[in-house]
C-alpha cells in the first residue's frame, strides 16, 4: 500500500492542476489587493491608494509541490516565510 502512495507523491503535478492553482493564486492576490485598496485609510474623502501587497501565502487547497513547480517555471517567486510573489502581471496573460 505504501508503494503507490510514494509513487503518487513523487510524480510532478499535471499541467491542468498547475493552471488551476495559478488561477486560484491570481484570484486570491486580486482579492487581497482589492481589500487593501478599498479600506478607508486616512479620511472619508480620500480616494484610497494603490496596494503595496506584492506577495501572499498561496491557497492551501493545493500542495506545496505545485507552488514549487510554479516557482521553477518562473511564474511565481518564493520570497520567504511561505510567501510567493507573482512574476507575471495580472492584466495580461502574455507576460
């Protein structure tokens, strides 16, 4: 019983799984930035400011192997303490 489990954990994640994980990461980053930007900071008449959030903890629905693979592929950058930074911009899919 332990052999199939070991083989499954040593396999690299599928491309489809990696795409879904990156999409979930982008959505979480977008919502985190929106939440940060929409707070009332200094006064009621302020227009808000750009978010300074560049890295977040990735969604825990996906294993750490997927985030490491995305970092190896150059989509994310590990910045320490469990945080990953997006290396492609959110507005376009080409970068």
